[in-house]
C-alpha cells in the first residue's frame, strides 16, 4: 500500500468539475497559472489545459486553487513527522503553511543549508498571521540527519528499512485529498476575506448566489446574509455580476455576517415578483433595462 502511495506521487494533476473555468465562461480566474513556475498551465474557452511535457507534478497549482478543485499530490513536499523539510525545489505559500500548521506541522527542518530568502519571507508572513490568531509560530530546526532523499534513494531505503521509514517520511496526515486545500476548513472562526456588496448597484438578480460554491450568500425571508468566513476569493461572484456590484477585500479577522434587508415587490410593467434593496423602485430590473417596445419576458 505504501509503495502504491509513493508511486502515486507521479500522478498527473487533474481538474475537477468544481473549477470556475468549467462552470462559468466569464471566469477570469488564473490562480493556478500564476502559481505554476514552469508555465505549464493555459486556458481554452471553457477549461484549464495542463501541458504534461512541462508539468513536473510539483503540486503548486493544487495548493493554490482557492476552491481546492485540483486532484493530485504535491510531489515536492517532504515531511519528517511534524516537520516540513526545507527544499529549494519550491517555495511554500502562507496558505500552505497555515494549513500544515493546523494539521500538526510546527517546525521547518533544515540541514546544512539555511532557509533561502523566499522561504524566509513566507515563514515570516505566516508567523505574522499566526501571531494575529494567537497561535504559536512555526520554528526552524536543524537536523544533522540527511533526510532529503531522492526518489530513487527513497525507494531503495524503503526496500532496506521497510515500512517504518516510509511511515516517518509520509505520515497519513500529510496525504491530502483535493478538497483539503481549502483554508476555510481549518480556520472556521476566522474570515480571510470581506465580501463587499454595493447595494446601490446590486439588482438582487442572484447570479452570484448561484455561482458561489462556498455558499457565502444566504437568502431567508426578507433578509440577505453574507457569511464572510466562507469566502475563498475564487472571484466567481465578481466575474458573473453584470452590475460590478461586488468587491472582495483581503482581511483577516474574527468571522462576521453582514445582514441586509430587502423588499419583495411586484413589477408594475410585467407583474413579475422581484426583490430589491430599494423601497421606491416599482419596476423589476429587466423592465428597467428593457426596450419599451419589447414584449414582457413574463
Ligand atoms: S463570495 Fe465570491 S469570491 Fe467569495 S467564495 Fe463566493 S463566489 Fe468566491
Ligand atoms: S450578481 Fe451582482 S447584481 Fe446580481 S445579486 Fe449578485 S451582486 Fe447583485
């Protein structure tokens, strides 16, 4: 079984149907492409294309995707129990380190080479956030043992030393499923983004509510709730909104809910029942924008 898992480090990265690009032709999400240093990711009309010749299965895109929609294992990451082993082959993001921290990682292990500048920056930023959250920082520890085994050496060591070694290098808690890279899962009492809706522009068409896979928006009776802690900044709402009424602002704080009241009305032109933030508005937004010569859509 362990051998199967180690072999699966070679597995291709796969995009699942939750990807914003596949769900919405207006999606402008490029997070995975920005994360890929090998420029192996491009986009066609409705999906993400991974160039298998360029992709080295480092997993940076899997970790970066705000909706955690990519399948695969980040092959470059190695752990020794609760230590992430420093490697110049990649640089972890703050998001990645925060997730590892919640899963039990508390140190970064170095041998003779000190952390490079990029790792140092990511670690400082992560520790700054952890301090805000009142949590212990991630520390750097030195290990004289040579833990950075190449894949070939790892397989030969495994044959020699058996399952015990494999367990220490690949404990179960580091085998992440595709939906386990979602930060909101680990910090449920916090919000990382604030969702700002401009009530003067919003027509309550509800397109954003349908496209938000995190279910940030909740309509109940005559009240709209915006549950900021669920937002992962996937930009599906800002991409779909025809009125440009939504803005996502990065902000780490205790989770909060915005509650907005709205009115339910009957359009004077077409008779359609619609919702509006504005009390005095007597036509639905379709009739407001419709050429008066056109027939009513209802
Ligand atoms: S509120 Fe917008 S940006 Fe946040 S998760 Fe929902 S769709 Fe994505
Ligand atoms: S898509 Fe835009 S206009 Fe429609 S409900 Fe959302 S914020 Fe309002």
